[in-house]
């Protein structure tokens, strides 16, 4: 239930932020907005204020904004306030407003995290408090995954035979694992305030040939609280750094697709996002809003890709029309957008299927 609630909160919040960007920009540029909806039809409730219907709908995964003229034909009467008939400058503003608000929202969330107390590596700043040895990643198909480790687990001690070792650094864990090799090790970890004992046996060749490991990445993580002005400055820096890293990740993925070396295992669909959202929420509020910020940046950059059916693809049509000074027929735009929409839905279903298989 926690996973489902976390997933719905993240998706609804980020899509609404995105769509509100389009809504706000359309209003500011003088376009007519017919409806702003929370969720997707069928409609449960609605109220009309001015010319805009504000609605709550039955399917709770996101929301939408209906701008007059987005899919209208040339015969429509109110052309002065139609998206299709306004200038390319206003169209670009409306199209870019959604992703812009997602970037701004991510910056605000990360900044709030620093104000409340953001988990960061101990080396990040000398003011980091209460550092602990934390699991940051669990490798797929590893003994650690089978044993039940999850990111966010705090490693306190490990027991090998009669020897009890205090987990003070990643190097201590690595040395103990390499010495005891295929012997079962008892890890004492703290998760959500509860102490757990997890038995796990190291495996050879999991990370490097000839070496033994259990399949976890670790880091010394502490809490950093910053005053408001520093929090917003660090929030902006991290938002930019994350954006750069995500863009580089997309470029690497496209390169691998072009070379035929890409793997679908690197993609995560709704089920995978739901699982990550649930884990983040169980770990803590700050971790949850940090996760939401990362997904917000992903959503923004994904929407900027020049793919029809996404904001970047629609912006590409605007640029082409501006350069050629010729209007692309509405029917052509509709058919291309519909084709790519179904391709994206197909990709999402495939990735969802792969996500589900990981649980079995």
C-alpha cells in the first residue's frame, strides 16, 4: 500500500506541476484554456470559472490542460486565441513552460531537503552530522539482493564466526568479505528504526573476476542542514549537476541503441518507479522528496527530446514551420503524434513487463 500511495503521489504531483506550467503560460500569453483537469476522464466533478473548467477525474495518474486550438482545424472561429493560430514565439513559451516548471520544482524540493536535513556523503561538506555506513545500491542477481538488502540500510556490525566487526567504513566490509570469502556473514543493519540481522554469503566474480563480494555499494552518509540562502544555492547546483548527468545518460543510451549494444535492463517503467518511490518513502520524508526531484528532472529532460507526442517534438514542428514559413497540415501533425504516442505506450508496456519479471 505504501508503494502504491508513493507512486500515485509522485506521478500526480509531477504531471500536475508540468501541466500547470502549460496552463499558466497559456493564460499569460492570452490563449484560451478550456479545461484544467486533475486525473484523467471520466470526470467525477468540475466547476467552471470564467472560460475554464476545473475538473477532478476518475483515473488518478496525473492530469491535463486543454488549450483551445491544440488540435483544431483551420475552420475554427476564435483564431486570435487559438494555439494553432498564435505566433511561434508564444507557442514555444507554452510548450517550454511545462519542463521549466519541472526543473524549478526539482530545485525547490532539493533546497527544502537541505533546509530539513539532506543525506549526503560525509565528504560533501565539513558540516555533515551523524555519518553512518549506508547501503547505496544493491546489485541485481546478487547474494545481497536475495538476502533482502535494500538501499538505505545502515550497516552497524558484521559477524564472521566468533568475530564481531564494527562497520566503520566500506574498506572494513570489503576486507572482511575478501578474507572470509564463501563463509556466511551476519550483517546487523538498521532499517526504519528497526534492527535486522541479514545472513549473506559472498560470491566470486560478481563485480570483478577472482574477487569476492556480496553485491552492495556503500557510502559514509550523514545529514547536512543548511541556512535558507545556502540551501537554495546548493539546490540549484545539484539540480544542474543532475540534469547534466541525466542528459549524458540519455546520450549514452541512444549511442548504445545506434550501435546495437543497448540493454532493456537499464530502463525503468511505472512498476520500477513505484518500487523505488515506496522504498524512498519508507526511508524518510527527505529521501522521498529527493527522489521526487530526480524524477521531476527526468520528466523534464524526457519531454525535451525531439520526439513527436512529447513537448520537444511539438517544439520541433514549430521550429520547422518558422524556418520554412509553411504551416504543417494539422492532419499530418495529428497522425505523426498519434503514431509516436502508441510507440511510447508500447515501450512503456514492454518496460513494465520487464519490471514485473524482476519480482519473480
